[in-house]
């Protein structure tokens, strides 16, 4: 289970590569380690791009609510649900203190 608390930094799991063709509404994440391919929607892809180099939870929520123009509580709930699903699929990971290198 992914525990998210203030200061938590979220990043892509090692070996995950993102690719998109927005004009064709084609968004994917690929694992170069095991060959798994994940079909994504635009919102999921946007979140993965934001966390690709690691981002603090609070900054991710603020960016999401600003970009998609949704209320804070709604944005936080939506991102939390999606991030937990992506974590369960091993697409992203949590960095303990936000200071460790990827």
C-alpha cells in the first residue's frame, strides 16, 4: 500500500519509459525491464510526466489543480486514487525522504 504524507516524493519506477502521440490520443508507459506495456489516458500520462524526475506530493496536487482547474479536494482525491493504482502496477514508486537520487 502506498502511504502518502507531507513531503512524500513520488517518482517513476526504474525502467519505466513514457511515450505519446497526442494528436492520435496515444499515451503509453513501457517497462524496459519486463516488456510490460500500459495504455494510459491523457490525465494519467500528464501525472506520470510530472513525476518522471520525482515530485513532492503537495507540488503534484497544486500543479494538477491549477492545470485542470478543479477544486483542491477534488483534485487531491482524483490524483490520490490514480497514483495508488499506478503504484499497484509498479509504474511509480515513493522515495522515502525526497532526498535520495533516482
